[in-house]
C-alpha cells in the first residue's frame, strides 16, 4: 500500500528494479561504479540528473516527481535522486532541507543536470535566478524546467509552460571571471549582447570576449587573490 508523504522535506533515491525508497535506508550508488558498468556493457555513459520540486501548495510532491521522472527517462537520463521541499517558494533555498542535497550532488559532479517544474521553485526573484544560473554555468551543469503546474495557492507563482532550459543572458557587472584561452582573470564591466567587456586585475588591459570564452573564477583562484569563496545563495 502506497501512502502519501508527510508535509516535510524528503530525499528519495532511485533504485533499478525497485520502487522509490527513502535514501535514509539506501546507500547512494557510486557514480564511478555506474560509469564502469556502462563501459563494460558497451553502451555510452548516460547523463545522470537530480529531480527537485518545492511543493508550496496542496499538490502531492510524489506526483510531481513522477512527472519529472517521466520527462527524464524519456530522454534516457539516469535519475540519481528525487528530492522535494514543502516550503513556500518565498523561503530562501539555503533554509530548506532538501535543496542543499541537490546542490551538493551538482557541485560534487555526482549528477550533470537538474530537472524541476520551474526555476521559480528554486529562485523566486530575478537576482536569485541570476545567481543560480551563474552557479550552474560555473560547474558546469544544466537545468531543465518542464513547466509549472497550475496553482492559486499563496506563495506559488505559475509560469508559462515550457520544455526548454531557461536561457542565460550573461554575467552581471563586477563578476570575477577567467579567460578560458589565456587564463587571465578580470572583472566584468559591461556587455553588448554576447560580447563581454572585462577589465584585467592590477592595472592590466581591458579586453572584450565572447560569452562562451569566459568562465567564473574558481574558489582556488579567488583564494590566490585573498578573496573568500563565492556566495551563490545555495
């Protein structure tokens, strides 16, 4: 008999040949072992993803996760983990229980992407969305949003249905970036479409580069300059 979960945060783990069970009773699969198994089978490595939703109304998060899983499996992605929170989306994601687990999987490269109903469930305000996109781009990792489910509950913000990843428009001004071709660090000072203007550190020259040529400076590079790790609001 299947019962609905209590209205608290949960962490689920996908197990081949079994129903979804609580990760508290399950050891997460070793991604290296999975890659070896894929190689031994002669099949290419499949993309691993984490599913996440913040159910801020009366929707059953298990139903939402089932829709996310169907979307992922239709693309032959491996569902590593299924996570959900039951907080208002106005609550900062750092204060939620399940989101930090999703962030950790992405940061540690246990998964390569995130599948969620809508970006708004993770970051409600424009500034938070911008920081989320920059963080994903710095890993790098992708996000796929399959579209919000209709809701009139307080704290929920329905968005137009979409089956595409949210477009990322570029770095904001004042971001410490590195030129992928030269390794030179600099601060972004402006942009014109995809062309980013970067000012070098220590009085070095200013240059312009296509968006694809730049990346976020790593924590190690920041430490070399005496800077703290980036605060990305995870």
